[in-house]
């Protein structure tokens, strides 16, 4: 290399004074070449955009180009020859000479050849960020350190503005519940906002790298596999159904935009998903409600409470079927059109008062269909109010309860019949010298066919128990007729007619009625001579009573030959007798007792009844009967009786 002799001085890059080393007149050609090179370097330093500063090994500024002047606010003359730490804020201002000396001593590079971000200090004291690159160059026997500085103020400002903008966007998106995402061209997530955590239960890091299909429900995954979404243009409000981490479905609306490179190749997708699960479920509920209202088998009407006359604005199909009016005939009118001559004015006033007061109302009134036929209408009216509690609509539920009302009236009549029937039975136990008899009858329905009775005549005690087939009003009427005939027949008992003759006469008297109504009667009839304690009895196909002798735990059934009443007109009944002793007890009962079944299908049966009867025989007859009935209910676990239950208990003293 060819170098000129001469002393070194500070480098001035100005175009007016661009000479680094002045050559002597008549200098060799190498000096001329060096002079040309310096001129070129000076031109570069004067036009370069970044600041260039050169210092010597003592930190003294040797070069300060125009860009540096503009950057720091100092002129070249103010800086050249001074220590470069003039341009540094604390702590670099105080430590720079030490940094330089350490490098010169150890040769360890901490910044030379390594760019980094530092702070600079302008002439006016303002601090600003810059990017510093330092290089080292030998200059004769000395070394020169050249720094290139790039102002980062605008870049920092733009970066901070971008960060703030992104932060604001993320914050707004999070508040709005929007899931922001980016996918590569194959549909794999490369960016995912934190909103996915609230929406799907996953952290953003768990989503990255997954394909969007992996997050969908199996049904939606198959749907998009068969019909992929558009991949060349923007899509809006695309419906998706994702599977939440906990397993429930999440409905979203997706909007996406494709991003292409300069060659038109798809690079990625950028989009947003909005959670519409609550809206979807609400809309589904509305649709379900509409379908339910339309499918309901009760009439439903919605009236406008704010319009004059409260006209109907909605009627369901069931209301048109109920009233016979078409939808068009009902809309725009009110339901007063259903009123007629026998509509209760009190019910009409009650409805009108409720509408004026905006309150609930429930009435049953007679209305009329379009063809004039009446029906009983169970009407329930409820007010509907808006968010401000202002009355806006009325909803009316109308149900045809004609059959129910008829059934209710029939039940009422049956209840009356039941009370009449029970009034025909003995009201209390019968106590006479030498004997006590008590009884009970529990109809399975409102009226039944069981019957028992007892009466005392001329030293004789008569006890009868019977069961008419069925539980209808007809059975109850036959039972009433049988009782009347039986009372009439017992008047002749004083003439020597015993139980067998009484049953024969009763069968003859009732045969036509029984055969004509397809009913029959089983009956057991006994007479106890109180003086001799001789018991006479006959049976017309009834359950055998149970005789419990004093001092015995066994039960002896009493039976005699005889057909049930009503099967054959001329029937002879066997009559038997036996001696009864003091303390003996006789239990008469109907098959509703022994044929009662529990939940397992087992019968209460005769042995069970006998055991209970024997274990309670020493109690008063009313108490014995109560305990037997309680045991029967317990056996059925409280279930209603399926057949009439009657008992009569004769105690000989």
C-alpha cells in the first residue's frame, strides 16, 4: 500500500474541505490516487443517510458527517476534537472511556463488530434510541473506530403504536368474545387469540398446529370434508359447530379472508369466530316452542293488549279444530265470538275484570262452536309484559272439558249413590243379650255390590253377607233390591222359614232381574237362636265363614251346598246347623279380602286371614275388624283396593 508522509489531523468530510492529507507539489502518482480516493469517500460521507462518527483510541471524535450533525444537533466543528461521550447519556457517558481502555488493554470485543441498540443524547439534552454498529480500522500507526448510527425514533414510535394498536384490538376482541385466528394454506392454526380459552376451553398454545377440522364435532367434520368451505375468496358468517374441551357443543359464525403472495399463491387465512351458542340455543328453543304450540292439543291464542278490542294476533291449529272457525276468521277478532245464550254472565264478567286489571284468570264456561254446538271451555288467561313491565299481550289457553265435566257430574252422582248405599248398611254394631255382631263395607269404587246386614227378631239373631258381581251402579241397585227383598222375606222367618228357604225365595224373586242384567249374587245367611245357641246357616256360593272356637287357635270353615243366586230359577239350598258355645267367634267376609294381591302378585288368602283372626280374637269385634283391614292395606303397601271388601264378625258371649 502507498501512504503519504505527514502529520494526522481530524477528518473533515465537508465538500468544501474534503482533503484528508494534502500532497506536496510534484508528489508521486500514488499520492494523487490517494487524493482522489479521499474525495470519493468525502462525497459518500456527506450523502449517506445514517450518521457516521469516527474516534481515535482516546475517544476523540475525528469524523462527524452531516447526517450526524442532523441527528445530534451539533455542528461538525462543535464535536470534532472532543470526546465522543459528549453524545452519550448516563451511565454510558461516565463509563465509555473505561470501555475503550479495557478493549485496548485486553482486545476483548464487546461491541466492535456487533450491532446493538443504545441511547443517544442530542445537543438539547433529548434522549433518543439508535442502532449502533462499530468497526475498527488501522490508520498508519494508530487505530480508528468508525461508528454507523441509525435513528430508531420513528421505528420505535411506529412499533409502540403498532403494539398499542394490537393490544387495543386484542382487548376489544376479548371483550367482544371474538376468537381471532390465522391458518396456513392447509388449514393449520399459526395464530390464535386468547378468546379461544373462553370459547373452547383450550389455551392458544394447544391450538397452534392443529387443523381446524380437529376442533369440530364429528358431524361438522364430515360435512366440511364432503363440502369444503371456499378456499379462494372471503367467506362470511359461516356456521360451525365445535366440540368444547368438556364435551359440549359450541356454535360459531366464522368470517375469513385469504392472504395471497405476490404471485397469487394462497399463503394463509386470517379470520374471526363469533360465539353464537346462546343465540343458537335460544333460536332452537323458540322454534321448539313454536312447534310445540302448533302441535299442542289445546287451543292457544295470543291477543294484542295494546290494541282496541284486544284482537287475536296468533291462533294455533288446535284452536281452529276446537271452535270450528278458520284461522282467518279468528285473527283480528277476539274470543267473545264463542259466547252464546247459556254462557254464564258471571264468568264473562270475571274474564273482563281480569283483562282490565292485567291479571291471570281461570274459568270454566259454556261456549259455542261455529256450528252452534255448545262445549264446556276451561279458559286460562295470562298477561305478558315487556322489560319495562308494560302490558303487551294476553295468552289464552282453551281446553274442551265437556267430557271431563260430564265425568265429574257422573262421579258426583255416583258419590251420592255411594252415600245412599252405605246408608242402607248397619250404622253401628249390634249388641244383644248373649251376642255382639259388627261389620264393615269398603267399596273399591264409588259404588259396589258388597252387602252385609244383621238384625234381632224374637230371640233370634240374623246375619247375612253377600257379593253382587261387578262394581257398577247396576250392581249397587241389585244389592239394594236384594236387601229390600231379604227384609221382606225375613218377616216370614217367624213362621218357621230358615236360612235355606229364605235363600230359595230370594233367588226366585231376583232371578229375572239378575239374569237380565248378567249379574249374580253370592250370599251366606245364618240364624243364631240366642236361647239355645244353635246356629243355622245356608250358603249360596259364598266364601265359607271362619269359626274360631273358644280356646282354639284353629279356624273351621262353615260351608253348605248351594248355587249362587241368579244362575237357575228353582234351586234348593242345603241348610246346616251346629252348637255354638260361649266365647266362639264367627267371621264372615267377601272374596275382596282373600283375593287381594300385593305387588308380587301373591294373594292375601284364607290361611293368612285365619292367622290374623285367631291372633286378634280376644279383642272387641270392632277392633278385630280394624286390625284385619289395616293388615290388608299393609299387605297391598297402601295401594287402592281392586275389589269391594266386607266383613261381619259375630261374637257369642
